[in-house]
C-alpha cells in the first residue's frame, strides 16, 4: 500500500510537475552520492592496504635494540634466545646509521644506511619481489646474486635525485664529519652502486641505501649515529603489541613495532580517508535534504487527500505510518540504488583493477577493497535519517482533524 501511495503522490502525472521532478532529483542525488561514497572509500581502503603491504615488505615487524651493548655481546643476549624460541619468527642482525652521500661530480645528499646480513638482505629482497608480483609492479631484485664488499643498493628516488646509475662510485661520510675544523679531512668510504632498488615505498626509495653488515662501511663503525639491533619478522604482523610486551620484560631491551616506526605515514593515511569520507558524507547528506522538500510539498499539497483518508477511517497513527513509509521508501530508493551501484563498481575494481595511471606512480592501478561494514553503516544511517526527517515534517498533519484538513486544504 505504501509503495502504491508513493507512486501516486510523488511520481504520477497527477502529482504535479514540481513535486515529481524534485522526487526524481532526490532519488538521483542520493544514488550518485551514496555510490561515490562507497566507491571512493573502497578505493582508498585498497590503496592503504597496498601501502601497508609494501611497508611490511621492507619494514621488520619488530626492531629490538639493547642500548649500550655491542654487536658481539648482543648475539649472546637473553633477548636473542627468547626470539629464537619462536619457530615461526625470522630474525637477523642489522645496523642503521645516518650518512652523507657524495657523487664524483660533487652532489651531496643525506641518506639512511642499513647494514644487513646476507640472509637478512636475501629475505628483504624476496619480500619485495613477492609484493611486486602481487601488485603487478616491478622491482629489480636479485637474491640469487650476492653482493660483494664495498657494494651498495640505492633507492630509485635517491638515485634519481643525485643522478646515480648502476656502477657509479659514491663517497659515504658520517654526518659528524661536517663539524670538523677547516683543513681536516673527515672519514669516508668509497662504495660502488651495485643496483638501483625499487620498493614502491617513498620513504625507502628516497632515503635508504643497503649494504652487507661487517663487509662495507667499516670505516664508519664508530659513528655516533650507528645503531645495532635485531630485526624480527613474526608470524602475525597484527600481534606485534603482544610480542613487544613479551620482549620488553627483559631488562634494558627496547622494542619498536612497525606501526610505531611508521606512525606518521599511517596517521596521514587515516586522516586522508577520514576527511574525504567526511566531505562525501556531507555531500550525501545535502542530497538527502531534498527529501525534506519533497515531504514538505507533499504535506502542503495533499492536505485534502489526507483529510479524505482520515474521514474514511484512517486514524492519526496510520496516517503517520503512511507518511513515514512514503518518506523512507523515497529515501530508500536512492540509498539502495546507490548502495547497489557503489558495491557493484567496487567489486568490479576489486577483481579487475583499472590500470589507467602512468608507471611514474607507485600505484598505476585503481584497486578497490569492498568494506561490507561501511556499506551497512551507510544504509542504516541513511534509513534512520529518512525516518526522522519524514516523522518531523508531517508532525503538524497528524494532529489535525479531518474537517480541518478538508476545510483548510490550501493552508501549508
């Protein structure tokens, strides 16, 4: 019955051109805005997941450090035994330090040098390859071709900014060398660029160089910026907080999770998704305000019909349910159409990503990851707002008697 009244009051030729057009605009506006909200947030969710995958390929789940302990003593520390007790964990010694790179033609730039063992570097490159194959991006990785002493891997963006090519030579200096008095030469080591490494992660490609621990940059071993630690890839990247609490029970052990080491990146991604979702949600809300206009016109133009319905036995509560049903049905048409359209587009992009961007971007594809909870929330909130708006618009009509409605049919 409600759907029949909806068609007769809002979409039939007798409804009037104004109310009929506004009704169609309401349905169309809700459809487009809800579909856009679902598609955009699904795409952003997929892009964020890809950033996380690439981050976990190059970033260990845990960085374990014991301040004041040398690399030799660290190998026998109790924390190492505790890490090795987990059969599904992979751990390797690693050292990091800030360095200054200088090319032969005099270009300078700061970087972060990561010294890894043969096994650790092979694991890192294998994971980069795995993520590249999964996302369809290339990464020049070669775990079967070991590096020699004095060779480094350079991030692709860092190499581009300094004009570095494979086979070029670099001078690596510690940052404290800039504080030496004039005329005193700082310590430095000359290295050869073995390969240009692409991880499709901006911070790594633009800042990092990789070398074999203990075989390269030995001259910089006493640099104050060098940190010794253990990198750990656990069986579950989402349980790192529990693992961190377990390892920090040992005295003097400092542990950082991959979320903490990349907190600025993931906070920026969350804020970006929140702000865009908020603006699209406001756009959908504005489109939904036209529903109030439709219900207001319906109440003002159909007072006589409402009075006739009450005179033949339709009670105030039944009239209230009828008007609310018309409003919710009108909003529901737009919500369901937009929800179905947005879900369909998201599923198509999820299984068949759209490749329209040039390869200069980290993500040349436009993927999607359908969030069913988000779709449910959008529909529930939309129906709730439709109910509240419809109930408030017709509140004066419910309290009027049939004679008042028939006598004052022209009064809004």
